[in-house]
C-alpha cells in the first residue's frame, strides 16, 4: 500500500530545512556586536516577538535588481521598498533607488532590468543611501521573493563598504510557495503516473495561482509590490491573520 | 527620491475616469494608493463601517449588496466602489463581498475628494457614469422615494443670481465671484419689451467664461449677451426632481434654471441634485445616447428591465416609473432616428416623429408595443419623398423591435402608409374622427389623441394636441361617443365574489390589470380631459386639469387618482415580480398572489372605476350637453 502516514504529512507542512529562528534574540545579540552605528541602530530597533500575529507585524517588501547572480562579485543596481501591513500595502511609503554598482554593469543584466550604463553613471553609491535604507528596514520584517538574493546581496554589499555584513528577518514568499509545491520528492506514484510538470514557484507563476494580475517584471519597485501582494494572497488563502509570524519568517 | 509607480499608472490610465486626468494627477494618485488583496468570499466592506478610501478593482470581481442583503450589482476590473460612502458621512452604504480573488487599489479619501473637487469630468463621471459596471449602481436611500416624488422647488437653495443684458463679461464674472456661484442668469431689464415676454435672456457658467472668453482671448468688455447660452433648457418649479434631472441629462446641461410663472426662481446644478437622486434611469438614458448601432442599443434591453425592477423595489410611484420608462422609450426612438439619418442622409422635407398611446401619456411600463407615426411637412411629395420616410420608419420600427418594443399588432406604426402623412392630412383625419365618429375612428381617437412629438418638428405635435383639444371640447356628439366607448371595458367587480377571470389565454385563473383596470381609467380620464380642453397627456396631469375645471362631484377626482395609482402599482409590482422570477412579465395577476390588503384595496379601486363609469355615462349623454 502506498499512502502517506499522518506523521509524514505533518512534517511536510513544514519542510525539512525550515527552522524558525529566534529573531528577537539574534538581533539583540547582533546589536551587541555591531560596530557601525547605523547598523547597530538597525539591530537595536529589534523585531516583534515570535508569537505576534502576522496581522500586527510591521512589514516592508523589498526587491533588488543586480548586475548578476553572484553576490560575491555582483552588485545591486536598484532597490524597491514598499511598507506594508497584512491589510494594506502603502505606496505612499515606497522608495525606489537606482544605485551605482562597484561591479561592472554587464550587458546581459541590462537586458533584464533595463537600467542602463548612463543611468547608473549619475546614480549614488549604496553608501549614500545606506542609513535611509537601514532606517526603513528597522523594526520590520522584510518580505522578499527568494531571500537568497536580497539577503546575500545586501550582506555582501555592506561587507564591502563598512566591513560588516547584515542579517535580518525575512518572510520569503518563494519559500512559502515551496512549502506547498516542493514538499515531497517524487515518489513511486509520481513516477508511475507522473510526468506531472513541476509547479513553478517563480514570482509571476506564483501570483497567477492566487489570481493576481500580471505585472511586468524586473523593476525593483514593481517587483517589491508584486511580492507584497503575493504575501497578502498567501496569508488570505493558506494562513490567517492570527498566524504567528514565526511560522512565516526565516 | 520620488518613486514612479509605472504599473499602477498604466493601469489607471486604461480606465475612466482616470483616463482623463492629467499626468501629474495620475502620478499623485498612484503614489498614494494602498493595495489590498481579498480572497473570494471575503467581506470587503460592511454596512455602516467607516470608509477611508475609494476602492478601484485592479483584478477580480466583487458583488455589491443592498443593506437588506439583496444582490445589487457586480463590478470587475476597473470598477470602483465606496464613493457613495465617501460622498456622504464616510460610512459604507453598500456592503461589498469579493466574488473572486480580488486585488483592490485604495485611493485615500483626501485624494479622492481632491480629485472630485478639482476635476469636473472626474466628478461627473463618478457620479453618473457606469461604463465599467455590469449593472448599474444606485443609491438606495430611505428617503429616496420622498425626494423622487418631490418637486424641484425643494432643491432651490437661493434666489437666482442675475445680471442685466447690458453688462460686460467682467461685470458678470465679478458678480459671480461676489455671490460665489458657478452660474449666472442674464435677464432683460425690467420694463423692456423682451422682459414682457420672458425676463430670462440667457445664462453663463464658469465653464463658459473659461471656454468662450479666456480661451478665445476675448476682451473682458465683451457684452455678456455675446457669450451667453441664449436658448435655455429650463424646468417648471412644480416638476419632479426626477424630471429635471432627466432634462439635464438629455440635453447635456449642468445647470437648469427653474421658472415659476415665467420668472426664474432658482438655478439648480446637476451636482446639487445628483446626490439626492437614484441614478437608475439616468444611466440607461445616457447609455442609449452613446450607443452607436442597433445591435448596441438592443443589448440595453436587460438594463431597462433592471431599471424598472429597481424603481419598483425602491418604492417609486407609478407616475415616476411610467415617466422613466417613457423617457427611456423616447430616448431609444431619438437615438434610432439619429442613426437612421446618419445612414439614410438628411430628410428631404422636415418631419416629426410621434409617439402614441401609453408612451405619449408617460404611462409606459415594461410590456409594451410600439405605437408611432410620422407627421411630414406639407410640401411632402409621395413620389419623391416617401421612399426615404418608409426606410426611416422601417429602420426605427425594426430597431425598436430589436430593443424589446414589439411591433404593434394593429399596424399603428409609421411603416403603415396611412400613418406617414403630411400635417394637413393629419388635421383632416382628426376633423373626420371628431366630426363623423365611426366605431373604427373612435378606436383611432383613443390611441392617436395621446400623442407626443419625440423628434424633429415636435412643435407640430403640440399644434396637433391643441388642435384636438380645441375641436373636441365643443363637440358634444363626439364626446358622447368617446364616453360610450370608454365604458366598453369594465372593472372585474365579480372578481371578489366569485373570481371572474379572464376566460382567454393560458392563465384561466387571472385578471388583466391593464384591460380591466388602467386602460378603462385612462379612457375615462381622457374623455373628461377632452371635455375641459386639457392639452395634458399624462392621466394624472389630465386628472389635475379635470379637478381644477370642477366638473366632477366633490372628492371624486382625488378618488380616481388614488384608484389609478393603486391599480397601476399592483400591475407594476406584478411585472417586477415576474422579472425577478425570470418569467416573461405580463399584465395578468392571479388572485391567489394578492395579499388581503391588496385585495381589499383593489376592490375599492375597482368600485371607484365603476362609479366613475356610471358618472361618465350620465355626464356625456349627447342630449345633455350644450
């Protein structure tokens, strides 16, 4: 008989690899260690307790466009930020920066995000907006689609500039989708009846599943908005306003 | 750095009323929007909840409910809601539920109000427009009925601000600023020759100053008479609020002077009254005039029906409903004639298109056929011109049929050669019918003497009405014949004892409220109206003239009015019930569908009709009149 035991199902709701970090303690600890004053201030702002209902958590959706995908070499060329709560995404509290990367703007990335050499030529370095960026993020949980990019790139970019990296609590909408669609390795049944196409957890396809409208991709601000809306939809369909933030963050 | 919300702006730009906003206003809206996602089934707004934003649907669909829980409207992408609440006390008037997963853009109240005040087109659109809505939205208000039945006088806030014809544009502008008004009436100086005819010479509005003076670069010393609108659409002080609004909409004017005995007593602006008005029929009329083909017009049939249903549910009275349906019918004809002229070219000689019967009386309901005719210029030459008018008549008649107005079984349509004649032939018809009535011409008189000009030389229709009134009033034999014919259809009094039903048709257990109720009432009121020389067409208006002429026994006129209202409303409500139940509406009611209350009142109403018929028999005996 092929069936999944109750235990197996339970585990698959929170896939292997998902552990809910204790962000309040971690940030307090980092605040002790941080040397850069604006970074220290960022950590000191802390974050809500792990059991806080998601509806009460101050959030900010963030998206980066980059010169490539290798955080150790590539740089951020634009940042989109949109403040939000579970209930409302506030465009009046949104920001969009074009930045001058220290790495070269490669032609193939220009094709993707449409930011050109001449545009970045006159743009500021990340250092110039660092404080403002950290202030906006302070006290909030950051909402991203694929934390691998935003987390690693900001960490690396800061290391290059102030000699210190950064950690911050994230809700990753891609990871929330992965929990639903990547929860089991294909088993015998799938192999027998399978060839079921792998469900895409990319941002546009994920949005489609929640009947969110199509947005043109690769503008950091639009992508941040896109991701913000996806989180609202995910919580509306799969969680509840009372879901503790620790279920979602990582 | 000010973020640019390209995606949001691109979306907004696609939909009215945003498409007419300047780019910077659009940018400001986009930069201040809140976004919310609602899963299908979520209650988005609850009744009386505080509302702090105007909702625009980015994707998905919602349902709009009435306070009582009835489904009222469905909106989809580009649709919007919450404006009724924002324009009143920031409380939700219509609960909203997400029908599908819905993403909404929320425009904060201060931004919405800013747009509303700053951009006239935006305000007009939000108030009157419905383009993106699957069905129209309407303000369901507790006092809607009262306001809809109120005369326009109740809305006059102040005496009109006026200036004399000799003034300059600058003086006019100063006066408008001083008085804080957006429109100014231009009057003839008292004592002048024109003032004896009508003291009102014209009107100017803020918009005129902008468009006709500043934009044209005219001198501020230009005489105000040079830029004013001279031929004014106006309303009488005792007209219904509702009629005034329809007039404004139909003629596309935003300011309407109100006259009392020829003297202006006030000016009302569309925006003044729109918030007091249920927007029902206005939407339909505005859509009729925007339709560009018969096919497009024919898609509005359902809207006409929902408009009818809504008015019934909102407790509109029979006069309002009859008028609204008549205005809608009239608008269909007008638009069809415009389209016909576009297709066939301008008419070879002037003409007037007539509506007859219930539409002319403004007592049209939902089940109605088309009675119409053409009055042509006396220079009409059948050999040369008739081919054109036949095509015109055919176009309109087929168009009306496509829009749900069935062909007249009695061929009383402009497609019939006999009813497509020059003015002098019509006069001759009416002479014959009045001087030498025969059973057939009497039937004609019943239909044709309720006539209304809907297009072209409508003054000919007024002329014919007066012609009939003058001639019939003094012809006692004709009146006696009309009276006798008015008795042919009797009220079903036996109905309440042994259930006398209509023997014909499928519904053996039913009674025809038109044939046995409203029609004989309209018939006998017509006889009285002809006898007192009334040129009114609506039965209630005719009755008022009859009451004022004092030819009825004390109190009988009022009784008749109540009877007509009650029977009409039973008929109307019954049709609305049929529509709601998805059945084909008709004029028949089944006794078991009547409440005790209705049954008792109907009995009284039919008694009144019966005694009024007895009275008419006595009143118009040929020998007694002289």
